[in-house]
């Protein structure tokens, strides 16, 4: 026979049983450079009620600094969490230049500037040494100078033609590329528009010299040197060097 059931007292609510609290242990992601990096759990609730959780690297983690390392600021870095680990510090890295083949050091301070100030992605790494990068930038600047000179060419003004001839030759001196015939044509056009100037002869002579036409180069360079003694010293020396090398 079943025992008698007594009705519970009115006005008293049943106490909900508390779920046992489970202590959550810290979660880490091991990295061979930065050690055990703490992970922080984040969660969001979608409109459908589903809860989504994900883990992110702790930006405040500070692993011990190796000697000579530069501390990184993860909050300023832009990277893919699925592909890269944040850089908690930067150390000097030895690399080889693809242009000259020499070894160079990608310094920790330079890395910090790249990845935190310029906001480069971690996939961006230098492939040229500083001197080759500087030379490449100067080449790019000369190409821009050639483009500006071409855009400014005026049938009545000799200055853009002189600028074009000079830019083409300076670019050819750096890269062995460039339209030397265009430089010669620009020099002659400048000479026609400005008969009293001797500078066009200089650029025409250098263009012939670099195009392996020594007789024409000698004629134009000699004309430049003998026509005036008031030319800038750097230009006279340039003409003399090309005469000697020819």
C-alpha cells in the first residue's frame, strides 16, 4: 500500500537545485617561440538562441624576453588567428636578399615598425636588403620622373625635354634599361628650342655613349665641354668621365 502523500504548504516555492559549479581550468596554446600562450574564451548568442564560443590569444600575455628582443603590442597587430600567432616580441632575423644575394638582418625594431605602425600582415616580409630596397625606390622615383616629364612636354618649352632626357639617362645608368633614342630625340628638341644652351649636348652625348656609339658621344660631349666653362662642376665631371671611358 502506497504511503499517504501530503500536499505541500501553499505560498512556498520549490527551491531550484543549483547545478554543481565546475571549475574551468586555463586553456593554453603552445608555441615554440612564445611558450604556453593563454587563450581567452568569447561567446555570443545568435537571434536563434544558439550560443557560439571561440578562443582568442590573450593580448596581455608577456612571455620572458630573450636578450636583444623588442616587446610587441598584440593589440596593434593585424593578423589571421587561424594562420598566425601574434608576435609578443620581435627578435633579429637573418635573411638573404633576392637581388644581390647578400645576407641582411631584419631587425626587431624594424619588424615592430612594419607590423604595428604600418599594419603589415605577418605574411609580408622583406626580400631585399636595405640598400637594394633604397635603390628600387629610387628606380621607381625615376620612372615617375620620366612619366611627369612626358606629361609636361610642350612644343614651345625646352625644360620638359631636358628633364625627360636626363631622367631617361639616369634611369639607364641605374638599370641598363630605358629608351636612349628617346633621350637623344628629347635632347635635340631641347637644343632646337633653346639654341643658346649647351646642356642638351651633354645628355645627347651620354645617351650615345651608353648606346655604344663612341664617335657620336665624343662629338657631343666635346661640344658641351668646349662651349662653356660655367657649367656645374658635377655635369662637367660627368662629361669628362664618359669621354675617358669611351
